[in-house]
C-alpha cells in the first residue's frame, strides 16, 4: 500500500512539473459521482493576451461503471459582455467501441480521459471569459462522473 501511495505522489509531482505550458487549469468535482442535466460547471478565466490562439482541453474523470460509451458535452463560451462567442455540442468517447476498454488512464476504479475540445481558439479582446459545460446525454442524471476539468494551452 505504501508503495502505491509513493508511486501516486511521484506521478502527481511529475504531472505537475510537466504542465508548464498550461495557461489555465481548473476542475469541477461532482457530488456522489453524478452529473445532473441542470448542473452546469463554469470556469472563469481572465485573458490579457489576445494575439495568441489556444487549444482547450477537457479532463473527464469517470468510473469503470459509467453506463455509456461516450458523453455528449455542450460547451458555451461567453465574452466580457455576456455574449455567446461559441456554443458547440461535442462527443467525447470514453470507452473503445469495439473492445469496451477505457480510452483514458487511471488507478483503481477511476479513469481520466483527456481530450482536446477546441483547437486554435482566439479571444477577441482582453477581459473575463466564462466556459460553461452541460452534459447532454439522454439521461436527466448521468452517473459515474467524478469530475470535469479544463485547461488551456497556447496552440502550437
């Protein structure tokens, strides 16, 4: 048990050390590993640099018991005056459709799936922007979701 804990600590330290390209990173934890359709995680970011393009990544942490192969996520980005800059329904595959194996990685029963949700997104002006996410599965409450996070990196 102590070896596992040490391994997790070392792995966490390495992951943090390798994340220097991240401009913004935050996550939202769901109570009881459920994501009701009316619970909308929001992330607010202040942008000063408008001449850069960003890739926006999602990190979905789920259980092995997540009942679907994929997850539909509606992303909305609102600007400094509350105007919607982007609204898009995205399909995130969590399990391989043929083998049923999880597409992410993890320890124990939790799996983390990291995907690039948006590529080369550019903020029109300096200011505060909000990213809001809605689960759009066919269920009112999606079970097996532990957390949803985002991070931004300058596009390469």
